[in-house]
């Protein structure tokens, strides 16, 4: 029991402490101009990815340039934008999605705008596969035992795109975006990933808030902490089978790979349990590598769940989450699986003692790996790295520059985000380039 309590404290510190920060409204940061990249060094392509049978949009599909480490994903509306260097425009675009065949299309065959790309669902021919509860447990153990083989254990440098947004009810209060340089550390040495901001911008309208200013603390690091491969103990623990039930759910495919779907859920038998998780792991049947996972926090106990997410709050305010969900994806390259994308969606209610009605807030953070390379040289600790407690909105200035990102790849913003930025940005403000 002491080990369990110790673990739960650690879990709360890592996953919970870094999310929500409630303070009195502060002034904006100093604003500086930027220099845009030369657009002649790349060409951009936009499009939408669909299911060929249902014609539904496919969200968070992986889009990669063949023969390179350059990639992005489709957004929650199936739209994508990818910038391709001039020396890569003879290559192919590869689109991947769980349960579908990879689509490979020559970049020369793409239009610059309005490309409609359809993926074919995989017809799964099930073999006589029987996986019981014990097999599901063994699969999970083997997933952890095979981490070095499937993911490697060397540092990689990632150029990523990070976005976080905050909404009060249905209205956006702030949207923040940045290009980040991540040194992703080997999981064997127990050192946290190191991050620098290369470029960033934000648009915020705090007049839509009440008498407090809601800011997201450590959202960027939360996107890294949910990496199940880097540190499984952030979600699970050594005594994982005392806390969770695992079950085999189904089989699907990604292109020609058979994928096992294993579910996990917090045990109900634990007396007065702290909030833990339930979700699904998508595991390559051959290598036993996790290629994707989605999971949710149990928020039934409002008091305990509220303590996890509240960093600081004014007196007389009750805060509790109503929904907490996460997603983490990996993609395979050179026979190794690489961190590809992570996302968190959190909704919560805030209630002042003096108010009759609750106020609903929601926040989303997402991080995509748009380019990466192995770091063969000796690891160097960066003294200028961001703190895990960083409030990104205090580090980045406002921007209204439509060509702000230059050659960097980003996640195409949803229509609602585009609309929100147009409404709340100030025309006289420029972005900030951090070097």
C-alpha cells in the first residue's frame, strides 16, 4: 500500500501539476519583430484526407515525405498543409492511418490547394487468434521489455510544432503556437527531454474571462510526459497489474501490419482509489511495439481529480475536471518507431461561491514531430532549456503575420481556430523570433 501511495503521489506530480495555472490578469510580454524565411526554398501543398467508402474526414493521419524525416498530420477536420523543400519535390507523399492502406502519391501529381486524398480501409482477414487476460498482461510486459529494440535508446533531435488553446464555453480565449527544438533523451538515463523555443506567436482576448486569468502551465511538457515509451511510469507503475485490468479487444491493421488492440482500466476493487486511467493500446503484433494509444482519466471523484489539475487558484473557487483525454502516436522509420504526435483535451468547471452558475472551460495542447535526426554526438545538457513549469503564454508575444512560419511545417488550424485568431488578433502586433 505504501508503494502504491508513493506511486500515486509521483503520478500526480508529473501528470497533474503541470496543467492548470489560475492567476489574476497579467500584462502582455514585450513584442519584437521577426524576419520571415525565404519562401523560394520550399513549396506548400494543402488538402483533405478522407475514408474512400464513407467519405468521412480522417483526423490526425500521418503525412510523410518519402526518403526524409519531414512530416506532419491532418487536423481534426482532416485538413493538412505540408511544406516541401525544393530538393524533395521529386519524392512521394505517404499518408498513413490505423485501419487503412498507406496511400502513396507523387508530389508532382499534387495541386497546391484542395487536394482530396482517399484512403482505402483494410479488409482484415482474422486468423484463429485467441488472447485471454493473461496474454494481454504478457503482451504489455513484452511491450516494455522490447522498448530498446523497437524504439532505440539514443537521443534524437526533433523540430516540432506545438499548439495550445483555451476556451471559455464555446469562445476561444487564447491560441498559442510555436516551433520548438526538442532534444529527446534516451529513456534509459532518466533525464527529462530538453526544449527550446525557436519561434512562436499567440493571440489572446482575456476580456472574455471573468475576474481571473486562466493560463496553462507546462502544457508543452505535458505533451512529452504522456509518451508511454519514454517513461511508462507516468501512467503505469511497477505494480501495474494491481491497479489495472488488461483485456484483448480486437485486431486491426495499418497498411500490411497486423495491430492488436489491448484495453486497460482502473480496477474497481481498490478501496478509495485515486483517479487513474482507462484506454486502448494499439500494438504491432509482430514486434510488440505500441504504435498508438488513447486514454482518459477517471474524474468521478471531483475532489481528488480537482487537486491533480489545480496549481493555484483564488479563494472561494472550486475547480474540477469533467473530461480528460490523451492521445500519443508513433511512426516507423528505418525499422524504429519514433515519437510522432501527442494531444491532450481537458474540460473543467469553475464555480465561485458567490456565483449561482458554473463556468465551463476547456483547453487543448498538441505537439507534432515535423522533422528529426539522430544525435550521434555526446549528449550536452542545455542550460538555457525551458523549465517543465513554463507558462508558454508568458514566453511568446502576439502576432498578426500570415507568413509567420516560413519554411516550418505546422498543423493546419481548424476553421474554428482560424476564425478565433482573426477575431482576437491585433493588426499592429508582430511575432517574436527566439534565437
